[in-house]
């Protein structure tokens, strides 16, 4: 099935030329002569990619992008701006709103096709990774959970059948094993929920924007502390080497970053 590209452009000649060029390359093209029509077409047709002019009357390209990124059904559609402006501030504004690329008019056929092809490939790669993640979770989660659960059941049966015969030391050891296996179950469930959380963030730009409202200013400290705790847990403190880092501000909640660091280090 051919990929669907929506072209939102108020200049008829530009709109038609882009549609013809992409049509020759096998893309299915849709056109809209203004921002309002473009938004309606995007919601109705759900294109694989959108090419949008910036300077349009009434509803600008930036307005179109804001609306589409704020709508869950269209938030993940890549959008490339077409603009006569080469102003860095204007480009930065578009990128901050979520634009995927910029084409400065007049652009060549090669520039157009290169940008469109790159965005299409990037989206396909992201979709493949998400499918692989979902498949991996569905295949591995039951197996990973089974082992510790069976361990708990085994020790539970032992306590049930031989409680009166076990020494205090044996009871203590069995209790410790049950706690250890339960902690494994808790961690596996936590990892599963974390994967679902990441899936939610990727599919919901409004939620992602909320998450980005928080920031941390000392990520290297969190990395060092997490690495130290993990090394101590496995009695490998003498093997730990943590390089120095340049402090930067990161737009991510501290709890989320801490979880990423812990899972990576562990």
C-alpha cells in the first residue's frame, strides 16, 4: 500500500508541483489550500506524513501543528514545514512545537524527496520498535513471572507439609527465600508497568508535554548514587568506576530518570 502524504499549502502552483513530484514517486497525495482544510483532511484521512506551509492566512502552519500535536489521533504524524523564511528563530519555534523537518522555498526535487524519505523511514523504524517491544512483553512477561511464583509456591508447600519438623534456622532460610522471590515478582510487575508507561508517553503527546514540565539539574549525582547502591547490592563496590559528567538540565521527572538509571545500571 502506498504511503499517504498530505500537502497543506495556500499557493496553488507550489501545492500542485509538490503533489505531482510525490505522485511520480508512488506516494498517494492529498492537498489542502489552507490550515483549516488541512486540519480537517488530516483528521479524516490520517496521512503518513504532512507537508505544511508556515505563512498561511488565518490559521498558520504553527497553528496547524499545535492542533495536530494536541490531538491524540494525529499527534504522531510527522510534519515537515515548507517556508520561504530561513530565519533561525522561526525554525526553532517550529521545532519546539514538534516539527520534524524544514524545507526552505524554493527547494529542489532532491531536497523534497530526501526529507520525505527520511521522515517515512524514521516513522517506520519507530513503529517497528514499538511492535517489537509489545511482542517482547507479551511473550516474555508470563515466563519471567512464572519462575519466582513457582518458587514461592514450592516453599509455601514445604511450610505447609513440614512446618512441625523444620528447625528455626530452616524456617528462617525458607522465609528469606520467599521474601526474595516475592521481591522478584514485584520487580517484574514494576518493569511491566514501566513499559506500559513508556508506551503511553510515546502515544500521548499531551501526557509527554506534562512530563517535560519537570526537570532535574544534577543527573550525574543520581547516576553515581544509583551505581554505588547497585554495586553494594552485588558486593562489587571495588569494581565500580564512575566517570565524571558535565552537569546539564534534563527535561524529565526525577522519578522517571531514576528508574531509567536503575534499570540500566542493574
